[in-house]
C-alpha cells in the first residue's frame, strides 16, 4: 500500500466559483473606493491652490496689447454676497480713452470651477473711456478672475483681473 505524505500533497489551484466571484467583487469595490478617494484628494487640493505669483493689479494690458484697462470698484473692500458696481476705464496703450466700446463681462472662481451668480453688464458709457458695470456679485471669498471681452474700432481683445476676496 502506498502512503501519501500530507505535506507534499498537491494543493488545489482553483477556487470554488463563489470564492472567485467574491474576490473579483471585493477587488472591483476596492478599486472604485480608491478612485473616489483619489478624486476627493484632488478636489481638496484644487480648492486650496492659489498661484504664488498671482497678479492682483487693478490696471492691466489686454492679452494682445490693444487696450489698457483699469477696474475701480465703487465699494472697498469688494463685498461678498452683495450686488455692487464698478467703473471700467479703457485706454489705448498710449493713454487715449477708448470710446464706444462693446464690453462683455464674465467671471469665475478657478479653484471651485463655478462662475458668478449674476450676469454683470455695462449699463452706461460714462465718457472719457469710463464704463459703468452693474450687477457684480461674489457669493464667497477667495480667488476670483473677472474677464472683459472688449471690441472697439474694429478690434477685439480680452483682459482679465485676479481678485482675492476676504471670506
């Protein structure tokens, strides 16, 4: 009679179907949880990231250098959760006022991925390159970017301003 050594006996290499199903299910659920966790970490990082070299100047040259723009909020500091008014001054690079410009205003909060809660508009040409902008509202403190798309004398350009609002 032949004796079999239990230690040297071959081990079954296949799992029962139920065990394989549970292992696959656990692996998939674990992977989904890991991806969700990585997404939350990335979102938290993004919501707290502000560039260290953020230009907060209130006078800027437009992207193509066609216009020099200056923002003058009517209320300082710029309020949060309150509709307010600004004056936008437009000049040529050599300082001549830009008259009769068409201006579109928009803004967003890069860290949070949302825009303004209002649709600010130029409501009046004040003359001498000054334009009244009404309807600005920021719903929270932090880093905001306000964009002006400007068309005047047959040319278009864009200028953006960074703001850091107190919470």
